[in-house]
């Protein structure tokens, strides 16, 4: 995930009043794209200061899995494989 992307997102937790998310990057990597090198967050999280939820970033991918209803989680796990 590209640092700065979190500025475009608000907490999606139902009941949270669209609080901004804070990036906590524990591992970053510079990747050379056609347009030039860019820093990407490989491992970390986006944290909500209002409701306390933390959305993980693993292998550059942000996950909102924890807010999905149970019936969608199994579907997501299937397609995630």
C-alpha cells in the first residue's frame, strides 16, 4: 500500500463517525515502477483513533475483513485463495 493512501480513507466501521485512519507501517519497501521508485507499505496497519479498530496490511494489501458479516467471510476466504 502506498503511504498517503490512508488520507483518502475514513473508518468503515458501522457506528464510527467516519474517523480518519492513521498509518502504522512496520515494514516498507521501495519498488521501482515505470514512473520511478515508490515507497510501499509491505506490513502494517491503518488504525482508527475513535473506535480503536486496526485494519491490517499484509504483503502490501489492506484488509477490511473484520467488518464483513460471517457469511461473507467464508466467501472471501474462498476467493482469497
